[in-house]
């Protein structure tokens, strides 16, 4: 499960860095295939992460592909609710990346940053309960907002 989370985070962070660098710092388009590969890896790792959680929550590896267990994990756990946000951002990134029009760097930068923010909700949903499971994601979101405001100030200079 750690490997899926690492690949998921790495691909999402790489996509954010790619779109931020080319879209805001260089202000130019590129035609290399890196975003397509990273978007596909992001989608695969997001799906595999859910399967790994289902295997952990169920009776073993056979439950990783059991649709009823997958549905229960998505609908009845805090991880499932946080995972839906991850899946939504992965789908939007995949559609925008493979779209027939020129890359939309601003939209993709925003969506990938939202995906990174949504990652802040999956960890506490898996490992914590009670007040900390609710409070920690909002503290992480506040930290992310402060970080983004700092970047905006640097770019304005």
C-alpha cells in the first residue's frame, strides 16, 4: 500500500511541478509526452490504492477485486470519501491532459494543486479517528493555502 501511495503522490507532485514550471515560469507550451505518462500513472495508482485498502479492510488479496468490498470501502469509510476526491481530480487531470486542444496550464495547475490538497484528507482518514481525523486535514489545507499565498507573492515580485 505504501508503494501505491508513494507513486500516487510522486506522479501528482510531478504533474503539478511540470504545469507550474511550464505554465507560469516559462510561459510556453511543450509537446513532450511526460504529462500523458504521469496522468496515466496517477490514474492507475489511484485505482490500485483503493484495491489495496479493500484488501486490507477485507479478508485478504481476493477482496482487492471484490466489487462489494470495494463499494463498501468507498461508501462506508472516511478513506473512501477522501479517495473519491482523489479519483475526481485524477479523472479531470486525465481528461485535460489527453484532450485534443493545447495544454491548459492554468487549469491543470489548479487541478493538480487541488489533488495535492485532497491528499491531505486521505492519510488522516486511514490512520486517525475522532477529532484529529476531522481537524488535521483542515490544518493541512490551511498550511497549503499559506504556502500558495507565499508563491503568489514571489511570482508578483
